[in-house]
C-alpha cells in the first residue's frame, strides 16, 4: 500500500470525528448549520470513498510508477459518489425528497456517469 494512503485514512478518521462532533453540538435549524453539515458531509464522504476507489483502480491498473494521477482519478469518482449522497440528504432535509425527485436525481447521475466514463 502506498505511504500517502495512510495519510488519507488518518484524514478520513479525523473528518468523521469532526462531523460527529458537529452533529452532536449543533441543531440543524438554520441555513448556516445545514450548509456546514452538507459541506462536512461532502468532504468526509469524498475522503472516505477515495480509499476504496483507489484500491480498485490500483488493482486494475498496470504497474504505475507515479500513483498521483491514479489517486486523482479516484478522487474524481469519490466526489461523484459523495455529491450524490449529499444531494439526496439535502433533498431529505429540505423535505422535498419524493419518489419523482429521487428518480430525477438518479437519472441526472446516470447522465453524469455516462459523461464521466466517456473518453475524450
């Protein structure tokens, strides 16, 4: 396992601790608290998802000498997955998560997925 991955795992643990402390300390009443929660959730999920996505990409890729582009690619997919979850939670918090909105959100992410996998 690459050495920088340990730093990412430690950062993920710290971000989860910060997010749990925030959830314990603040009530989700105001727009500012909800915005900070969503931002923390997005960052935390991105860091968390980047590790398993990197592991999958690392196994599938041939021997790389420079792992930085591979980790950047894993961050791209981690942001994609994390923003989908954060957006669904934001719709739930706003009280507008209906079956129709959920289907439209999934359709939007399917279209974005097709755009991301297309090679240029």
